[in-house]
């Protein structure tokens, strides 16, 4: 069905609803003569009279009645569908799908979700934990969360955390018979637990700040895991040293379940950003989520 055919059917339904060309023309914002020509074009295309016209009234023929009874529910359904989509544009409601790593969920989102739910009770969040670098547009997500330096340049990014810092931690049991490292080079004498990206097999680099610049240490990886929570658990169990975001390990360090080492050498890096493809024609629910999660003051 092309645009002209749809316009003819819409005009026919309007005349049937109003039982008058004048009122129907006003409803469609066209002239009565134009409306009359449109309906006649429909009758000509179908090869059958649909309406009986007099100077005072408009009635349906049997064929017109059959067509109207079939078309009316479909027209109502289309109007309701358009209205529903329009409400998503103007009012924050519906589902927002976000792809993010587990660390971002723990550090950046979960502490703020209760307030977001209170502010926008009609918005439902679908958070998909994904520690790999996923094409959020191709996968059908509204937005993603990644560390600043890992975001493609063709995406729009909004900061949702301050800058973060890495931390090297181990359990008291691990250090019971080992001296803590005093410099990054000392890590070569320790057992290390390293994050490994599932999609590429690449290992997260143990990178530090030194007097003469960046220090990359090729550590002895006794265990690689593609899950930060399991990495943290392994460190707590005394299996080795883990290199994780400071905010993630601080509560355990404060409770003395973990010991932190090499703090002066640990790098600060860009925090987490919420990123998305474009802002035009964005659903109100997605716009509300982005604006709420943005860091207002750095």
C-alpha cells in the first residue's frame, strides 16, 4: 500500500465516522472538495460505490459498511500505537537497556538506582552485565557504560564517575609468609591474579606510575579470570595479588580482609562514562536516565 492509498482509506473512515464531508474535512484539515475527490478516487480504484451521498446526508452502501467495519479497528490501533510511541518521547516510561561491566554496576549505578527509581517509577531498567567491549548499537542497547578511554569516537559520552585509581591487594594469609612488594618490579616475585577479556583473550595490563614514566610489569599470572568478582574472591582466599579498582576493594581493606600495597605507584585513569549513539529523537526514559546518572560536579 502506497501513501495515496492509505490517505484514501483514512479519508473514507473519517467520512464514515462523521457521516458528513464537511465535518470530516475539518477533522482532516483539508477542503470538502478535496476530501470528496479522494473518496471518489478510492471508489474508482476499488470499482464499487462505498457511500451514498445526498445534499443533507452520507450513508454507507453494503460494500462501504463491510470496508468500514474492517478498517476502523485497524485505524484505531494505528492511532493508539502512534500515541503510545509519542508518550515515550514526552514522558519517561518504558524500558531502558544498558550494557555495562560488573565493576561499573557496583561502583557507578547500584548506589544510585534507588533514587532513580523514586524519581522515575515508570521507567524499568534492563542492565546486562558484559565485561567485554560490545557494540551496543548493533546489540540493541540504548546505552553502554565503559571506561573513558575505551569508548569509540563516534559515540556521545557522559561522565558518571570521577577519575578512578587502581589498587593492588592481597589477603593477610597471602602475606603471612611473603614480604609485601615495595616497588612494581617486586611483583615478579609474587603470584598474581589477572583479569582476562573473554572476546580477545587479552590480559589487563599491570601498569603503574614511576619516576621516569609509566611502568608495565609482566607479572606471573597463576590465575586469569574474566570476572572481577571472582578475581576479588580469589584474592580474599589468598591465591595471589589482584589488580582492581580502588573503590571496589576499599571496603575489604578497611575491614582488614585485604591488604593494599604499592599505593604510591597506582595509576589514576578516566572513570566510567555512559555512552550512546545520538541524542536526537531519544526516548524520554533514556534521556532521563542519562541526565540522572551524569556527574554534575567533578
